[in-house]
C-alpha cells in the first residue's frame, strides 16, 4: 500500500472552496481519494497520463482544515503527484508512505515530507512558505527545483549523490549548499553571480564550482538581458498569435 497525505486549510468560505490536484496513476491501476470532509471516497482509474480530480468544499461546513488522503493498494501505482488547491493554504504534503513515487510537485506547501522516498527522481518544492527540506533517503533524486523558496536557509544534498540539476533562483535566504565529493551535480541555476557570491561562503562556493567542473557542468544565471526582437522574430510571433486566436478565440476582452 502507498499513501500521500495533504493537509489544507480554507482561506475564505464566501463562495466555498475548490480543491484539486494533478496525478498520474499507472494504467489500469487505481487510487482512492478521501477529501477529508466526510464525502464518499473518489476512485481514480489510472490511464498512465495526467488526470486532474477536483472537489467542491461546501461553505456550510464549520471546519477549516481537511486532510486529503490518496491511497493505492499496490506499490508503484502513483507515478506523479502535483498539488494545487485553489484558495486554500497547503499546510503540508507527506509522501513518506509512497517511497517509490518518481515525481512530486509540492510548491507553496509549508511543510513537505519525502524522507525515505528512494524512487523520487524529480522534486519541485519552491514557493515562499517552505523553510526546511529533509532529503534523507532520496538517493535517486536527479532534478530538484526550489525556485522561489525564499525562507529556505540551508540545503543538504549529501543524501542525493545522483542529483544532476538544482534550480535555486530567488532563494534569497539560502546561505549553505552542502554537496558530497561524489556528487554528480552538473547544473546549478540561480539569479546572478553577484547574488550567489553574496550568500554562499567563498570556500563552499569554490567547492561547488569544482564539483560542477568535474562533472562537465556549470552555473546558469537567469538574470540576463532579453535581446531586442528581430524582424523575423516579430513576424513569427505575429503568425503564432494569429494561429492561437483562430484556434481558441480572443483570450482577453477588449
């Protein structure tokens, strides 16, 4: 059995609240969803592709917090989970009972538990709420996206020797990144060289650069000037816009 637990809290009952998430379930397998409000369990039959179940929380309910539990009877059933609760705080995402989960998106959650998730290869956990990340047991993690994790101060990547790509743009409080000597890190994405040098101690930054150089990688900076569009680019953009308008109609009102 494997299970993902998500604790959410309502922000405004005026119009009720809508909960939803994205999930990929192994084809012909199934998971059940307990939305935490006493409603009947929802069953999702796997297609092997992304599905987006949702649930309407009624404003007449007196409670403000709900624990959403996604359960599979067989291990290896849940292939991807990405939370996305509209107008609700995501207090925590706990995937520790789903150790084979390959891909997890938990941006804007206040707490995330992935301890022992040895199957995790892709993990997104940015946003302004996360303050601490424990990657113990995430030995097969390859891609880590922490963009916008503004409260995160330290990051220990020694449990993740296979990590190849780290995105830490807009992690303004991050002052320590710890790597092992056998780290496979090839790409580190951040805002600017000045920003990185201001936050990370010189000796530690030198070690990070040595690891990247050893693996044939480098640091990529996102704060670069956008080049002026050429005539060809403008022409292509106009053609693309016309195709989108023809297919979907006007997106914004006049």
